[in-house]
C-alpha cells in the first residue's frame, strides 16, 4: 500500500524504520517537497480513503508528528 501514491504531487520519499527493540513497531517518515503539497495531500479525499484501508491493518491509531526533515552531512 505504501507504493500506491508514488505519483502524488510533491511526494519525494518514504523511509521506514523497523526498530531493533520492538518487533511490533514501525516508524515511517514521509517526505514532501514542501508544506503546501504535504497539506494538499493530507486533505485530499483520495488520501483519506487510502488511510481508511491502511488503518484497518493497524492495531492502534498511529502517532503523527509533523515537522521538517533536516540532513547533516559528514565528511568522515
């Protein structure tokens, strides 16, 4: 399901972390070009329909954290 919206305007990437210390947890980071395209996607009825199908697969509601991803490059 995570690959169904790869052509969404402003979508850049999804990163998924599977924590070593919790086999039942998944942390996903979804990256958009900017706040405007993220917000448009979040309020799109097609996104809401997709989320309904996705939520049915989860035991609990996910925690959401909005913010900016920042990358720091190392020269090592």
